[in-house]
C-alpha cells in the first residue's frame, strides 16, 4: 500500500464527495452551504482530503483505482497516541472548514454515535470509517475490490471490524462481505436512523 500522490488524493476526495453528498451525516456537517450543492461538493472534497490524510497518518487507505474513483479509509490498531494526534489535526482542519454550525453538528453527531457504540465493546476492532465509489464508476465491482485489501488485513491481524451506515440499501452489500447488523440507532442531529454492522474476527464467529 503506497502513499497516494497529491493528484490521487484530490481526485479521490472529489469522488468520495460525489458518492456521499446525499448522506445525512455529510449534509448535516455542511449546513453552511445551504442549498448550494456545488459549494457542498467542494466542502466535502476538502473534508475527505483531511480524512484521507488522517487515514494515511494513523490508519489505512485503499484506493479504488489509479484514477481515484473512490477509497476505503480505516481506523486500525495503530498506537492510540498516533491515532489521537492525527484525529486532533483533522479536527482542527474541520473546525475551520465547516463553519461554526457545521462543526457543532459534526461534534454532536460523533458524540451521539460514540455513545451508542460504547456498549458493544469494540475498542480493539478496526473501523471502516469511510467508503465510497464515484457514482459514474459504480456497478463495476469497485466497491468490493476497494474493501478487499483492508478486510484481508483485518483477518491477518485477527481482528473484528465494524462500520456505521445511514444507507439501508447498502446493508446487503456489506452482508456479502461478512458484516451483520448489530443495532439500529436513531441519531438526533440528522433526525435519521443508522445501522451498526459488525464483522467478527476470522475464525471466531462470536467475536464482538
């Protein structure tokens, strides 16, 4: 897994923005854009550029292809201090990027989701934090391909992993990759439900 170039990061960030612009979480954090969808795409591209940097510093990033049609960003078993430092750097960037209300939404949603996650005891699990494929490139199998290296790494580490999604239509896709729905939660800021999906450690169907 080589570090992506600046061009790859830019293209990938824009692909993620195109893929996830309708997601309730990302609409809530880009509230400053109002109804300006072009501005929202630009803000989300900057958001995902920060997320890609954090993933490179303290997690794992897999690109869908050389053209930057999408990516999967993982939080892994990197040392806690490394992860915390990378997150703090991204948080500083998001505070400037999202505006006051957008950042308030971001911190509140993250806090709500972390509170809901706490009882599941996933402190040692890997987290698929962001995954997306540009709409123009969907239907080619890139979604499964971009997740395959990370899932292989999860299995090699003997770890469980999890994800959260607001998109009910994505549940069958993730089930085919070994994830199962563990819970459905209502999130107050977005006013929408989301699903927590878990994938047990390889060889241990009762993990997590």
